[in-house]
C-alpha cells in the first residue's frame, strides 16, 4: 500500500535520512522504532508531505505522492497524527470531529451562503458518525468541552478520533502512547486493533514502548541514524543482534528487559 | 436645540454603522481565521476611491484627473467592494503561503504604499485634493435635515444585511474550517484541508466588507482624500474588535458603538476653547485606557467567542 524508496533528507549539515526504504502492506500494522534522533518523525513528515525530501520516492496505492502538498496526500487517504498532540484548542471536541469530514458542501463561501438545506442534512449525518466514533473512544461525554480543556491522554484520543473521522486508509501515528497511563494504553491498543480488523485500516506507528510493538504490530522496522536497519516480525527483530546493539547501545541506561 | 442633538446622534450612529461593516470584515480575517492584517485600511481606501471614481461624471478639461465613468452610485459601491476583494487576492497570493509574521509586515506596508499612490497618482485620484462635494444616495429626494435620518436608515439596512451574511458564513462548516486554520493549521492540513485557500477566501471576503464600508464612508463624509486613510483607521477596526470581542460578530458590533461613543463623547462636553484641545487628546487616552482595562479583565473581549455546542 505504501512504498518508500531510498529517501534522503538533510537539514543543513545534519543528514536526518540517508536512504530509507520501507513497505507497508494493506491491512497491516507496522511499527517503526529507533533511538532518539534516528529520523522517525522526519520520515513521517516526508511521507505525509509536511517536509520536502531531498531525493527518493514515496508511492501510495500505486501512485507517486512525494511531490504532492500535505493536504492532497491526506485527501488520498493517508493521514497522520503529531507527536505532540496539537488539538485546535479553542474548538469543542465535536467541532474538532466535524472539521475532519471530507467533501463538505459548506466549506466554501458560496456553499455556506446558498446551500443551507443540503449543509444541514450533511451536518446531521456527520454528527451521527462523529458521535459513534467518540462513543467508541470514550469521549462522548466530553463532546461539548473545549479540546484545550481535555487531559493530555484525552487529547491523544481526540487526535486519533479526528483522524478516523476523516476516513483515511493508512494512518500514521507518531508516538500514540507517549504520556498516557497504562490502562489507557491498553484501551488504545484495543482500538487500533479494532480499526484494523473491523474497518480494515492500515497503521504505521512510531513507538518507543516495546509492549505496544510486540502486542499489535505485524511487522517492525528499525531505523538507525537515518537508515533502515532491519524489517521483520516483532519476535525476530527483538532477537536481532544488530538491532539490540544499535538500539540499546544508543540509549544509555535502558536495560534489555525493556525489549522483552 | 433638541433637534440638533437628534441630528448629531443620527450622524454618530451612521458612522458607527459604517464602522460595524468595516470591523465585521476584520473579524472574519483576524477573529475567525487568525490573519493579522495590519493594513486593513488599504481595502477601505480602495473601496472608497473605486466607488467614487466609478460613479463620477467624466471630468472636464480643467482638472488634474482624467477618469470618471458616470456609473450609478450602487454600481460604484459594488465595484468598490469587488476591487477591494481583487486587491486582497493579489496581496494574498504571495503572502498567505509564507509565515504569519510576513503577512503582518506586508499588509502594513501595502496600506502605506497605497496611501502614497493615492497622493501621487493625480491622474487617477486628484492627489491630496481628492474628490469632494460628493453626492449622497437618493440625496435629491430629501431636504438637508431629513436626509441625515434617511441616510441613517440606509446604513442600518446595510448593517443588518452585512451582519446576516457574515453570520451565515461564520456559522457554516466554512466558519468551522476558518477556526480550525486559526487554531492549528497543521492539523487541518493533515485532515486534507487546503488551508491556503481557506485563508484566501477569508481574506477576500473581509476585504470586500472593508471595500463596501469604504464606499459608504465616502458618501457619509461626502469626500475622499488620502489623509482619511492613515494607519489610524486600521486600528479603529482593531480596537473595536479587541474591545468588543474577536471571533464574535455581535462583539464586533458592540465594539464599534463603544469606540464611537468614546471617540465622540468629548463633543458633548461644553468647554472653553483652551480646553478643547486637551479634550481632544483625552480621546486617545480614554481609548487606550479602555483597551488596557478590557484586555486585563476580559482578554477575549467583552463578548467572548461563542461556544458551539450540540446535543
């Protein structure tokens, strides 16, 4: 579904990505791990069009997308969340959700002025869909709260629900469990699995938490200093000598137990 | 005496009404979309000048300017509004894609450059003399005194229409999208929204409101000169919006009336000539104090942005 070929990207003298290649099959959950500064988020930015690459190619559903602006990529069904959850704070949870739907008639000035009837019909349908997603993610009771008033964990859930509302096929999650308590992590994993199985969504997840990786990922790719080092099933990757060395060697104080 | 007060009041409310239309336009740009337009007066000026030039009779041989199209006044007003929107498009193309800071600087510079164009391009604008003694809409049907009240009526009709149009735009999915862009552009991009186009539309609609207000202002003042369009006028809208409440169209209306009240109240005070100057400078003081008080205790303005709730 997603094919990344030999991506290079530098910021000034820093070579953030040095020839990364990666494949994500339709309907799978792929984990992307690597030490801090290995280029995971940069890779996300390049794939989602938020940051231009220096060279290389990105194909999505057989179409080359690396020259497209970010909103065009999102329109084609590839959406992402951000590492720091950036909720539109001054809008309520439901406004956040309704914002996400694609193809809204009322999103232009003329539509807004002259198509009131069709807009309210569409709003009703979207509202119903939004409420059912919020129900699933346990945010229904906060639907009229400002997004900025939610807790950090809830904001992460909101960013996931918002992305889901926009109806993507491939979802890029940037550290979805960072700063979230364990119960919520379990819940989040259940949801990701649910959307993979029930709605055949595909996920690419940047994650540091090994539990997350081994529990839900079908494949894991390891990124080290801007290069893809290994890709494979989680069990295999956890035993890969090179990965252990690179990953543990780079992060001081981390113990091997974390990986197992 | 009583009649004079009524006349004065009619004038003041007409002015406030024109400011309302003007400020509603800044509200869609800044209040909803977060575009810090510091050259907002430029679009007011373009509207005023274009409407006057379009509906002026062809000039004789003894004047400096060579244009004048003799169109009906309403056509001039529509033209003024469209011209302001067109210039917003031109300014928006290079500035809305780059950062917000640049947008602020470029708009401010544009308004000042435009004022010098108005002063220097005499063939078009008649220079610092400008155009004066302008006709007013339906002026031939009313005597001088009754006309002021009729003009007030016209302005109020325009204000109601402008408010209803703006409310409809802001309460729609487009309004939500503008707020999304203001709150977090990156999230909107990740949701597949072309944020550049959203900003452009808000910028153009706001400029068209400013242009329309400008064309009304020309008729209110019965003249246009470059000196009317100094940066101070940008801050008339900003002050009204910050005091009344940004992101809230009713707040914009309230802010304009408070502004005109604070600006004109000194005229009510009977004072000797020696004090008149001091009273005039008191206006700026009152305005500044008002802004500080509002921002200290009501940082979102007197009327906060309305929370959109669903059952």
